C-alpha cells in the first residue's frame, strides 16, 4: 500500500565552474514524486502482493500441519515399538519356560529331542528380534528428536499405560469441511489470485497507457559569481511542482509480451490450483475410506486376538496333560 503514497527524497547537485576555483552553481532541497493510480496498476499490484502474502502464510501453515502429522505419527510408531519390544521380551520368558518344560518332559520320556530343538529354534528366533526392535526404537527416537528440533537422543516416555487395543477413531467431518481447513488448497487459491492480478499490472504497463504523476521540488538554488562558493554568490529559495505524464510510444512488443507472459503464469497457477484441489479430494477420500474400513478391521482383529488367546490356553493345557506334542 505504500506505493499509493508520494515519495519524498533529498537532492544535492553541483555544477563545476569551467574556469576552476569552485562550483559555478548548486541546488539543495527535497523532491516530491507521486504517481497517480488512474489506470489501476498500483491497485492490481497491491492485490497481487496481498495474495502472495496470504499464500506464503498458508504455505507456512501447511508446513506446520505436516510437521504436526509427522510428529504424531512418529510418536505412535515409537509407542508401538515399545509395546512390540515388551511383548517380545515377555515371549522370550514364556519360551524359556516352554523349553524348560520340554526338557523336563524329555527326562520323563514324554517329549523327544526334536521337540527340544524346535523349542530352542523358536526361542533363538524370538531373542533375535529384541536387538532389531531396539535398533528400530533408537532410529525412531532420533527421527522424533529431529522433528522436535533437537539433537539425536532418547525420548522420555510420560505415558506408562499401553496403547489402547481398540482405539476410537475421531470423526473427520465432511469432505468440503476438510478441504476448507487444508492450507495447501488455500495457498494455491491465493497464488492463482496473485497471478490473475499480475495480468492487470501488465495491462496497465502496456502501450499506450500513460503514467501520470506529480513532481515537486522544495529547496535552495545558488549561483557562484566569484572564485569560490559563497563569495559574491546568489542563493534563492525554490518551490516548484507540476504534473508529469510518461507515454511510451514504441517498445517493440515488450508490453504485449509481458501481458502474454502474465496470462501464461495465470494459466499455470490455475492448473496448479486444480491439481491441488484434485489431490486434496483424493487424499480426503482415501483417508475417510481408510477410517471406515480400518474400524471394521480392528474389530475383526480383536475377535481374532481373543480367539488366539483362548486357543493358546487350551493348547497349553493339552500339552501339559501330554495330549498334544510341542509341535
């Protein structure tokens, strides 16, 4: 908006004396320049600048949203690794007990050496998962430290309780509401608005649209009539102002080509906006479908987990009774 207002600048100029001995004349004062926005060049430029500012702010919000999503996802991955490690360590203890049970049954002549070797293999495979999970945990902690703006290092766990087995998924809302909250869509919209406004600036600068303004000078003008400045010199106060107009007559098509370039940039911005909206619609649709189907998947996994737990209990009872083999 500052381009709407006049500019005030200082001016100091001297003209040397051809015969030497000082300056022949000098002027000192202030110059006022004010370009009148008759044809909308400054107004359209202001609209473009405002749209670019809003696009930059929405771009920053998009980065923030991505950072928040990446941080939340990495934190959940870390909590999942914690739970997997705890389960694996518990399985190691269970399989160590199972190996001891098999060896006890071998001494009683109930189990065979093949069953012992099978138990050893299963225990070794489970123990091999522990260092892998610890490595993945350290890698995830480093990634989360980076997202939090810190150096690689451990992450404190303030949540001692395990993750919920059947988490309640939040309601996402309608697709139109989700699109309104997406900063990348708003940024693309503002970029299109800025590119459209730049067309108006290019048109205003094209021949034969004149530039009309107001110039003014307020200061002192002196003439040295002697050998040095100030010796027999004459100094006068000067105040002058008046309108000016600049009309380019021939620019060899530069103005027209700038308009074509601005229109091409607007076309690119329109395609980018359309692609952004379509991609946002796809992501929203994928997320809403995933939310719907993952809820059903979680429900079935809960049934499967409970059935596997009961089956494990029954198989252990049959194994201890000598009905089932370790295999």
